[in-house]
């Protein structure tokens, strides 16, 4: 049996997850989708909303938060679904896990890597995060869960843009890009979104993510010198010209991103030692890290990514005849010491 694709749908309370899910379920796409959803409280209104409109298989977990007290239930629910599918008792093509609005998606994603039985049955496709344009700034200021949801995202959908001004939408997009530059952003109106932007994004499939994430791999449009200036230390004031518009830098988010770039090859042993050491210390604060690396000893690109303490690499295509081999790696995390990371990466290069 081929692996069952799984999508994690997250976003803060009221951001429109159920609306998006209803839209996906009611569309005539011919796919059978199993839903695992979780909200607080014994009675779940969402469950009834979804059931009235579809015949999808819904496994209801309503005794707490999907990412902590009932994380074991998630594992059991996934195992049960896969077993019933194998036995021909259930027929479905993919799974969508809708987390409660205050969930950290990290442990949910880790379930797919840490449990052998789950890893043998499922392929984690991507994490989708909904952001409510009307309330986002307040939520991002006040709640670390909301910031983590942005940091983990493979795709960000911005809802309720009709309730704010175009300038406010732009400022929010700027802020989200600063927190997570690798996730494409799209505004959605009442959950109306093409299925191709929800499923089969391959956010966790190392080789095929490159064509989804072209902007992350492109050189910056502004000069390298300007970029050096832009890479200010966390908490330091930023006078980068692009940020002098009087908006998003009022928000000193603890979820931030920075990029390491180099034209020199990495020494594989040194890089492994360094990443092993930082993951030991900072793993819980490292939300996502991903890159295309130029490694000594191979003519192929090395595609690398990690979530918290779990990381892995894969050989990508050869460097093209016109391509200059180089490494680019983005780190997204909570108050990570940028100088330590960049210095350690630099010291892992071949002299």
C-alpha cells in the first residue's frame, strides 16, 4: 500500500480553519478525505457542521489539545485509520488533521517521524497555517502559539482581508515574511482556495520542494551588502531601508528567521558535528530549518531540513553546468542566537 498523504491544518482561534475545511470537503474533486479534528470541550460544534455537508470519515478527539495531552490519541487515531484502510473497512485517499486553535503544530509534525508504524503508513505532506488579518497582529504579539504556527508553516493563508485596509494587509505580509520567508502567502476569501494550493505541496518531501519554494533559493533583489546590513542581531534595531516604513518593526517577534549563504563547500563531518551540537541545545526552539547545501565530495545538491531535534538530508539533482555551487540555509526559530549559528556554519566550511 502506498503512503497516505497527511496535511496538518493549523491557525489561531477564529482564523477560518473550519470554513476552509468545509470548502475542501464540499468541492467535487473525487478524493476521499479522512478528517482528524480536535477542539476543546466535550461537545464539538465543528463536527456537526462538517458532518452535515459531507460523508467524510471524522475521528473526533475532544478531551484536550492535540499536541500535548492527547498526542497519544493522535498516534492511535492514525494507526486505527491506516489499519481500517488496509483491511478494506474504510476508503480514503488522504488525512487532514485540524488542530485546535491554540496548538503548537511541532509535536503533531514530529509524530510522523518518531513513530515507526506511523512513518510506514503516512507521508506528512505539509503544514498549512491560517492567519486572521483582522486580529493577527494582536494574536502574534500576545500568543507564542500563534507565532509558532507561522514559523512552522509550509503555506500561509491570510483570511478576513476584507475587514482591514490594503496597507494593513501589506504590513502583515511583511511581518509574516520576516518570521517565515520560506512559506508562500495567499489571501483567501471564505475558504475559497484551489485544491492544488492545499494538497500535494510536498513541504516535507526534500527533493520536490525546490520547485515550490523558488524565492527562497533566488538571490536577493537588493545588493549583498544591503543584505549583510539587514542581518541584524535579534532585538537590535533595524535601519535597513526596506524597513523604514513605520510598520512591522514595532513588533519584536521571538519567532524570527535568518539565512546562511556561502560559495564554499561544507566539510560534511564538521557540519554534522555542529548541527548535532546546536540541535542538542536549541532543538526545542528550532521550529524549521531547511536548505540546499554545497557539500565536499558530491557533485549533487544536498537538500537538508529539520523540525526541532529531527533532521535529515537527501541528495538532490546535480549542480547544473551554468550553476555556481553554493549553500543557502534558512533557520526559523524562537530567540535563536543568530551569531552562534552563522559562525558555526561558517566554521563548518572547508578551509
